C-alpha cells in the first residue's frame, strides 16, 4: 500500500509539471518553435508591413511534439529597438485569432495573415510614444530592431513558445545635402552683375537600392535687418524671395530669377527628396533639409586711384584721384616693414605732403576709403601700397676733373619708365648710358656704361639699384657703382 502511494505521488508531480506540454483534456499542447523572417526592406510605417499581395514577412510555427494531432494557438507581435533609449511596440495581448498547428509540421503565416498585428488599434508603445511616432510622420526612428512572435495556448493563455527566433534589421537615415556655395556670410557686391551658382553635395545617393528619383528644393528668404535670434527657428517666417525644384545639384542665379536688394541679407537652404519607382519616399535626417546659410548684397566702397609719391630729403608729396563714393579717406605710411602711421583726410582731397621723414630711407604708403553706407562693403579693399625713397642730403661732390662742386637741386617728378640706351645725368656731370634696366615710377635697377675723361674717356661698366630718376632723366637719389668695385661714382 505504501509503495502504491509513492508511485501515485510521482505520477501526480510529473502530470502537474508537464501538463501544459502534452495533449490532454482541451487543446493543451507541447512547446512550439516560432521563427520570424523578413524578405525585403521594410517601410518605416509599421502599418505598411502587412500589405496584401506583398510577401514582406513570414512567421513559421513548428509543434515540437510530433504526436500532437491538432492544437489551437494564438500569437502576439513584439518589436523591440534601440535608438539611444530602448523602445518596444507590441500587441498588448495575443490577438484572438485561432491558428491550428500539427505536430511535426511547419505552419507558415504569410503577410496577409499578419495584417491585424500591425494595425495601430492593436499596438501599444513603450519608450517611444505614439505621439513621437505621429510627430515623426508615422515613421519609426533610426535604430536596430528585432521582430518576433510569441505563441500562447488559445484557451488557457499559457505561453508555449519556448524558442523564438527573431528577425533582425535596422533603419538608418542618410544625411541631408552639404551646402557648397555660396559660403556662409559671403558678400556679393551690387556694382557688378549679380551672377553666381548655388551648389550642394548630396549624401544619400546609393544609400538605398531602388530609390533613384532625386529631387531638390532651393529656398531663399530675406532676413530682417538687425535680426539676431536663431535663424533656424525663424526661417519659415521670413519673406520668401525665391523657390525652385530641380533634379540637379546646382542652381544658376541672377537678377532674372529674383531681384535682391542692395544692403539686404538673405538665407537659403536645400531640401533633398528621394523616391522609389513605386512612389515611396526615402527617409532622410532632418526631413532632408540642409543647414541654413546666409549671404548679403552690399554696395562696394571704391578706393582712391593713381596714388604717386614725389619724395625729397625729409618729406614726400603724395597725389591721387579721389574716390567716387568715400565719406573720408585715411592715409597710412611707414618705413619699410615697420609700424604704420595713419592720418584722416577729406573725401575730396587729391594731394597731401608728409614730413619728418628720414633721408635716404625707403617708405611705403597707401590710402583707404571709408564710405557712408553700412556693412562689410563700407571700407575699400585691396588698396595698393606704393614704395618711395627719400633723397640723401645735398653735399659737395667731385666732378669728373676732380673739382669740388655743390650738388644741383633737381626736380622730383618721377620718370615713369627707363629704357635701354637712355642716358641719365648725375649731379657731378657724368652721363650714364643704360644697358639693362628694371623698375617703374622713377625707381630703377640695372647696369650701364659711362666714360671717364681722366682715363681718356675709357668706358666703364656700372651697376645701380633702386635709383630715383626724374622726368628730366636726372639722378635724384641713389648712385652708380663700378661693376667690379664697391666705389660709387
């Protein structure tokens, strides 16, 4: 009797433990294997995962006990993903759709069988709210995804899927275009015809097979004066100047497209869109919008022209053609490679004299114009720098007969150009015939010949470097040196 009770207890324990896995009173079944398979790139809209006629998803259910003749189960969809935070979209409970399976057979649920499991009315959102899903255009975010189906006994609700093989996939949004030109804060000047290209570089090309219809929308708006807030937040509120759609990665622009006002600041961006042959749109980051850049249309401040210098020992007379639109001009001068000194001048001035200069010294000078209008174009650009040499003091020199004479005063109007075979007269009366020469505006370097009377008019080769010659072909500053000696004539 005791042994019989022990056997009964063992049978009772085995029956209680294995009851869910063996066929018994009503549809109690053995463990089930579930495998989810995806065959093509899924849409980011989960409602489009089960479209009749398209074989996107299959669920394979296998009864592990070959002795089960028939069992009824129900299933539940679970989608898990990671996009910086863990999210889950699932059926809150198994749907009451009976599925019959037999032991040893593979039951396949096709796309049309799975439609109810992806209906929004049968889904719950965790970690990524339904509001987030709607704000993203009913689109799933970037991330890694696993899709699986859990199996439950139909009547008792007991979970019987002990093996669930998930389908793994990911969504990655390609980047929007990179703007190439115009550059950020680039300035265009109104004194020349406004002609330039907007250019951009796409970054989504080739990122998804089958998406080949590329379209780009260029938008240009006018930024209000003195605007200082975040332009990204207000772009859509600014007056729209120009908008166009193109399949190219550039757009030519001139005043025929739109008239851009002088003194205005504009902002632009490009939106990329890419479609498949069936009309499905490829999801791009930031909805395909590029960064926003600004550029401006300015009036150019024109500087003075034809600046020249006529130096003496300790001063220099500067002359120029006045600027057409300057409010005032600024003269800057310095010894070569030293600190600049500046002095303001009137907008109609066309000459001035600077004093307190060192004799026999190289100087640089330039004149910059400042105009009355505002902005980066209000100061002249690339003003030319000219160089001049002050003269050495007057002193007694030896003429070609050895007699000491006083150096004559010479005019300082500079000779523009010196040619080969020209003759230059020194203060001592020597005549130098020019052989090779470089330079302009009175400053020349090169070689020449002269005749020495005391040596029976023997010809002597001389060199010269940065001498100053006036319009009368007279040597004003500098000197000639024997070619094979350091002695200066």
